[in-house]
């Protein structure tokens, strides 16, 4: 499956899928692939419902995204391990969940199983909150308010004592401690402080001492009183935290239900956003085996690249009524892109997404397998050919366990054409007899022998007539211009019923790409002789 | 000490020449000076293992806070804390010290500040602090995180050095290097530069200095990427134009002298222009 994902450049699209909640992000990392029709239908239904709501309620959509983005991950610890931070998160989670649910109309809430039933708990936590902030408020415990009032009185007394002490030190010794807890003083200067009970002096370095104010007994006594009140406050706070944590814990099941509902909302909203922005439509899934049909299907990674290069992109139209299909075509004629488009749409559809096509009819497969692109690879001593055969064997025997969409690009191109054609003919004939398989082969080899269960197609290829009419012997300069020219006159259309047909565009393409006219002419002569 | 008023509404990185150089002590002093004129925020960066105060060898000084100050603290540090606070955010990442919380002090107290472990986390926390009204944000520690905030164009750097006889030469060298780098011109794409223009990727160490026959312009990311001696820097400058792509504003050098007189230190520094920029021991009398 990974190779099929890579072939379809699916990651480039998946990178755009950015759920906003931590729950949605966990879902994303699982990379679900649906092979159950009912489960997939549920995903599509939710995406469609979310999409309709978001499109009709732009302001609410913005608010929904705001609250989804603000929703924290909540791992409920046992009450004894919880703290104010856990309560802050519980409150933040509930506040956002409540808003998210409230923004959705009742029928949509029901579809997402979003039932709000924690008003009592949120009211309780709100006693410690104002806006985003949360603290263990006096409102939770009258004794807390009393202790805090005593601490505040101590703080005031300490402040006054300190100011009084600083004033006295300024007046008597000229030492200003208002912004500093200590001063560094030359030893000889400090000699005059010797024996002053209100100053503490200790060595700093060989020539200096540090001087600190001595706080005095009244100050120390007030500090001691404050410490006792602070200890009492901490005990009361701990009791409040325990009580609130127990209240949160008691609604653990509700929290889990909210998290599940929010994950669904987040995923559906994000899929709907992508569907809207990328003009995607709901796939039409039929029971397998079924014909596969693509109408104006777009391979998004290529579409984006061509748009960037200022080149035209041609969407793909194709009907594949049979399970086994062979696609012939020119060099650069779009065979591989046709395969990639199909792989991309099938992966997107079975990952729960809508697809970039005016219409995409298909059926579910248990897996996708891609074979090809191994010309330059070697693995475990296998050549590119060996690697392809090994991959085919794995996919072939995998058919025992379930259905497979098999995509083969220039399979066996690295061996001699006679044996390759024989091997491919045998493989395709065999696959016709296996109902779990749907196979698509893009190839250069002409005249493959297959049975009635196969269909052949051909990319329309280079439009020589249009090219000759437009192109008045002016050579193309630079790779960009050459590609632009090929893009302009290549017809990326798939035509059915081209069994045994051969593409004859290679020499034209070679000419455009700069191969000398003499060589092209010579090659044409050889072609004529062969005829 | 008027430079402290100049830190108002800026992101101030307090970096030290070494562990226990006196960064947190300076932080307390600067916060005390600025309090009342702007909302203050403080966090640290990096787990540097500092356990002791540079002045007395006492346990590392905590940050003194007043009601309304914003702080980043690890949840683990709050268990026995004196602090009373509002929680403004709990971040979804963990550091070696625990989960960072953004707090607003509800009354006077002391706090052990904490910090993120990477630049994206730092950016998120700084944005959060600003959203909650922070004017001046102090960042205590790790010099290698300056660049992130420096990109905002509102970052200042305060360099705190502890100079003792045993590190006199290296301390003077480090100060001169940072001072010289802070005066080097910025490089911008398309700006007129002596050819060829070479770019130093990451840290510039002695081993990565371009060969001696190489002339032209050398572009370095920022002064914190310089790991050269003063002599190496001078030699490099003599043959190449050195430029930086970004550079935080160097607000001040704070130098705490131990067993060295100011005259001896400045003699070793041998750069009168730099000596004028130094603030010696802000805790000294007079």
C-alpha cells in the first residue's frame, strides 16, 4: 500500500489535511483506509453534512474553527494526581466543547452524537474562571477567602516594614535597597557599618563585601505568621482541587463521548474544507466488481505543478467497464498520469475524502498495489526486473486474502520485448479469472494477448495536424518551452478499443526535445524500411 | 542605568558568559526597575543545570513577582511554591522540568521560572504572553534561542559576564567579540557586497573560517553563531567583509568583577569605546 501511496503522490494531498484538535490530529496519524462500505458511507455523510452547514454559515464556521483550535487534549488523571492545571484543562475543554456543540444545529449535533450534559460541572469550574484564566477561587471555600485576607494583611505589613527599614537605612547609612536585595561595597567603605545591627555584611571578594538589610524581629515574626497562613491556604487549596477533580472524574464518560464527537466534527469539517477548496465531489461507491468511471478527474499534484509552470492541465475522462485494463500510448502521452489519477482518486475515496473529479464511480478494494518504477532500484540482490516480479508475486498471492486494485506501470519493461509481452499476456489472462482483482497496466508493448475480460485503451497522443498547422519550423528553445510545446499539442485523452495499437509519437517528441533533425529523419527511414 | 528604561515593551534576552554569571539577579533588578510602567513577563530558556546563585553560592535565586506579572513555570515547580496565580494556559508539550504553564501572579511572591525547549514553542509562548498584555518580556538564558525572537525586530540582548582573574582574558575576548559583531553591518539579499559572497551555515568555528586566500564577503546568520577568539575575528575581518543576516539590539553589557579592579579589567580590554558601554556591577554602591 505504501508504494501505491508514493506512486499516487498521496502525501502531497494528505499534507493539506490539517485537523484542528489534538483528537483530529491523532486520527490523521492513523491514516485510516476504509474497506467497509457502511463505515465509509458514514464518513461521506458526515463530510457532506458538515460541508453544507459550513458553506451556509460562514460566520459560525469561523467560530467553530476557533473553538476546535482552542480545544486542549484532556487526559484525566486520578483525583489524587490532579492539580489546578488539570482543572484548567478540564474547564477549557468543556468551555470549547459546549461552544462547538452549540454552534451546530440540532440535527447535525445528533449526527455527530454531540450531546451536551455537563452544564453543572462547567458552572462549578467557572467559579474559578474569568475568560481564559482559572484559579482556585475563594468561592470554592469560605475559609480560603479568610486565609487569603490574612495573607494579604501580612503582605501589607511586610511591605510597610520593609519600606520603613529601607528609609531608615537610607537616612542613616545612605544605602538604597529599594531595587536591590543587596549591595556590593568596598571593604574600607564598609568598615563604618561594622557592628550596625540593621546590616548584615559578608565577604564578596578580596576587596569588597556584600551588605544586606537585616529584617528585624517584627518582620521575621510577620513572615512566620504569613508562612502559617500560606500553609493553611495550601491545605485548603488541595482540598478544593481534590473535590473539583472528583467532580471532573465523575463525568469521565461524558468527556470521552465529547472527545469522540469532537474528533468526528473536526475530521468532517476539515474534509469538507478540502472538498470546498479543491472542488471535490462525493465518490459513488458500488458493490464490487463494478465498472470504474472517471469524469473530469484531476490528479492534484500534477495540476498544481502545471499551474505553477503556466501549463494547461487536462482532466481525465475514462470508463473502465472491465476488471482488467491495458493502457497504451505515446511517450509523455499521459499513460502514467492516467494510472496515477486513478490511484490518487481511489486512495482519497477509501481514506474517507471526497475526490477531485466531476464524478468518480468505483468500488471498494481491500488494498491497492503498485508495481513498476523499479528500473533503477535494486534490493536484496534483485535487479529492477527481479524486484517487480517479487512485488507482483506478493500482490498476486495477496488476492487469496482479499480484493486488490493492481496498478502496473511499464511492468517488465526492462526485459526483452518478446518475453515481456508473453509474460504480461499470461498475467493479464490469469487476472481475468480472479474476481478479487482489478488490474490496470500502462505499457509500451503492443499486441498483448488477453481474453474477453480485458479492455484496451490508448492515450490519444500527439496532435500532429494541429502541431504542423501551428508550428512553422521554429525550433523550441529551452526545456520549459519544449515542455510547453509538448503540453500544448499532446492530447491527454483516453480512447477505448485500441488493442494492438502502437503509439507512433516517439520521434516527434524526440525532435521537439532537441534530437537532431538528421537523426530523426534517419529513424523515419528505418521505420519505412521496416514497414 | 537608563538603558533599563529602554527595555520597555521589548523582548529582552539575558544571556550569561557562563553558568552563574548573574543573569537571574539582573533579571530581578530590571523587573524591579520597570515595574509599574509596563506589564512584565518572564521565562527562562534551556535546562542549564544552574543550581546556585552566582553571588553567594546560594540556591539559584527565584524571580520576585508582583500581582499581574506573567510567568512561565513548570507544573512540578508549583507544588511547594509560595505563588498564588491564575492559570492562563497549559501547554501541550513537556520539558525536562515538567509541563509549562503560563501564569499571572495574583499577589507578591517568588517563582521558579521555566521555559520551552525549542523555537516554535518559544514563539507560541511569546505570542500568548503578548496576547495577555505583556509589555516587556524577559527571557533568562540560552543564547542560541535569540534568533527566533530577533526576527520580530523587537529583541534586545543583555549580556552578563562574571569576570575573575582566571577567566580575565577569555571574558575580555568574548566581550570584544560580541561588541564588534553587534556593530558589523547587516546583509540583505541584493545589497552591494564585495564578491564573492560566502555564507556560513550554522556556527562559525575556527575550523570553518574560509581559507586564507579567500576574500570577499562572509555572511553569518547572527552574532550568536560566532565561536571564534578575538584574534581569529580580527584576522577574519582584516581580509573579509563580515555581515550578519540578523542581529538583536545589544542593549547592555553587565560586568560583575571579582577580585579584579575596573582599571585592570579595562586595561586588558584595551578598547575604550567598549569600556564606555559597560555597566559594572549594578549592585555596587555608588
